[in-house]
């Protein structure tokens, strides 16, 4: 087996590209450091990363953020490490694929935001409904996404994976170790 087939190594940087259901590019994050990659998941961290929107607008992320992708779940998780605690932005999205160009997924508009105090909000329901009509989301897709909202909320409520303070501490510390090696 060639090394290329195994994907990026710990400490490598990858781009992240999100698309919409119609195949149009939605958003690109330029540099995310890979902290762990297995057959089914990818954990990374970006910090002050250039983001390009589909309309060409560009901005830079404000804080370190651990990103979690899985090949079997229809969501990805962004844990933003802020002075007042960790905030989460969870995208309902297709399972990711990784190719020579980037980590890629289809963003399905629905988002769950979790505040440092634990408050949860489901966002962009109107956008989901509008795009569902425009792009003809199937009943099967709607069922899959709504089932994954329930899985995601269960993870949040149980403090599972990225929602565990120990997980955040472990992966942020690993990022700091790898960053020091680069200098």
C-alpha cells in the first residue's frame, strides 16, 4: 500500500471545502492541521485560518477551533476555544470524503449551536426548508438528517467525544505540541 492512499499524517495541513446539495462550492478553510486521521474519522485544528465564501468574501477565524469529521455520521463539529469557554457549531452535513485536494462535505444548512453554558439552538431551519424545496431534498435525506440531529443532541447531552472537556484539552494540547515542532 502506498503512503498516498493512507492520507495526511499528523501535523500535515489540509483544506476543508463545503459544498451545497447542487454541487456548488459554499466555503473553503485554507489550513487545518490534522491531529488524527483513521479509517472513519478526522480530527483537526485551525487557528486564524483564511476562510473564503462562495461569493469571494474572505475572512480569518478568530480563535483555535477543533474540527471533527466522521465517515458514518451526517454532521461535523467545530469546537471553538474561546476565553469564556468552548462554543460549538455543528453542521448537519454529509459524511466527509478526503481526496488529494481537501476534506469535503455537503452542507445541509441545519446547524446546532452550543454555548459555553450548555444552551443549545437549532439554526437555519428556514434555509433548510428553502433549499430542500429548491434542490428537491428527498424524504430519505430529510429522514437521515433529522435522525442525525437526534444523535448529535444525544452526544451533546452525554458530553460524548468533542463535547467532553477532556477531549478538547487532549486535542488542543496535541496541537500546541505539533505547532512547537514546526518552529
